[in-house]
């Protein structure tokens, strides 16, 4: 049985670049991924980063599908 601990993330933005580095501590190994988005308006597009990261975490079963 694989146990998932809480996902961790470091996020930020600067002008037109939104980024996020995420890691999940599984009981047997860690999983890492990074996301970098070039955008017209970084502040208005922050929600896109969150949606993409949630979809990735769901796809690796690190978040329940209902969250």
C-alpha cells in the first residue's frame, strides 16, 4: 500500500511568468514536477496554475477527484 503525504509546493510569479514546483512524499518515493506558464497578465492568470497543478496531482492520485 502506498501512503501519500501532503503535497508541497513553491510558487511565484514575475511580470508575465507564473511558476510552480511541486513535490509529493509517497511512502516509497518522492514525485517532483515543475510548471512554468508565460502569460499576458500574471495576476489574472494565477488561477490557471492552480487548476493545472490540481489536475496533475489528481492524475497521480495524490489528491482525491472530488477536491
